[in-house]
């Protein structure tokens, strides 16, 4: 157990819909990262938040957005869903400095299926 | 665009065989390099990392990796694999400060 929790574990929805994925970092970690893992594109970095502020952006689509709340949990919002958004979405957290060279601790992931 | 290549998609070895998994990246500046592992049914976890100093890095469970800057490589090695090393292995690169790239992963199956 990494100490990072993600809900829900599984999510099945239809095209065009909107979903919210939730992540709680390890106690004391200020940084949260979101990743998408799909069969054809592997594990892709989407976005990083540090203490409530966006710090780094990767290959995140405009239809996707994220935020980090004062209690440090984070939510990833996916809208206008397409079949190709079906993937495993991971959240990770890291030590207080938020630097990328720190070890990231990964959650178990949320499997999203878009039908 | 920056990229991380893991040439071996699926490797099958017998126990006690030696392991080397390739990882190459394309970025000319300063990099921090990682190997993460995902055991069946478990979350991704760090095996080892390099960000400065000795280019030969030792990690957990007997794994090591060597950073060869001239070859843009960070290959993972283990002299003698065990059945419990069966897992998915991911190379990752932190490039340019705030970008992070994973390779597509190598699935390792160790036959007892």
C-alpha cells in the first residue's frame, strides 16, 4: 500500500459524458500527479499540482481539467468523453518539495471504460 | 518531442538467468532517470533512480542501472532473476525540470 488512494476503482460511462476521478495523496505530500495509461500510448503524464497550484502540464487534453483542494486531495475531470479516453488513470504523490526527481508514490488507479 | 524507448516489450527468462532491459531517451539536457516496477495486482513503485553522481545506481531487490550519457541510455540489470521478479518494468525520464516521460514498459516473465 503506497498510501495514495483513488476512487472509484472502476467507472463505466457513455460517450459525451463527464466524470470526476478523485485522488488523496500520502499524508504530508503536497504534490499530486495525474497519468493516463492506455494500451497504445503507454503511461503519459497529464498534469501536476503542488499545494493547490498547477505546476506542470503534460499531454492533457483541453477536455480534461484538474484541481487540488485545500485538503490536498485532487480531482481529475474528464468531459465530452470519447471511446479513446478509455484507460487506466493513475494518481501519484511525492515529497513536499514537489520536484520531479523525488520518488513518486502511485495509487491503484481508476479504470475508465467509455462505451 | 522528447521520448523514452524501451525496446523489449516482453521478456521471458528462466530463474537464475541474467536480465538487462534497455531504455533510451531523447533529450539533450540534464535528466533525472528512474525505473519503476509494477508487480501483478500492485501499484507502481520505484526500483531505483539517478539524478547525479555515480552513473551506476543500485536499487532495491538486487537491481542496478547504468546511466551512459553518450548513449542516452539507462539500462536496468539484475545478475540472477527470481520468479518473484515477474512484473512490468517502466523506465522514466524527468527532462527539462518539469516534464516527465514514461516508456511503454517491458513485461518480464520469469519461469521457475
